C-alpha cells in the first residue's frame, strides 16, 4: 500500500523520527519503517497515524493503482 507517511513525518511541520512517530501511536520504529516501505497497516494504526498528522486517512494511504 502506497502512502505519504515518510513525507509527512519528515516535513517541516512535524520533523519527527520513525521512533518518535512510533511512540506517539504505540508501535515500534520497525513497524513505522515497514509502513513507509509499503507494508499494510491495520485500520487502527492508519487512524492513529492520520490523527497525528491531522489528516483524513485517505489523504495518507492509497492503493497502488490509484493515481
């Protein structure tokens, strides 16, 4: 699943490490890395990430075939 988690995490508005994001949502750095590399997070994790970035999950996560 494609996503813009890494872009948002590293943006000037948030500027956080994978570990910091993981701590905010209660997962490991490795989980954040897997998500950023195309892993499929659970709906619960997607919602938590969306909440951190104050965005709709559909703005962050999308299917590979969506343009």
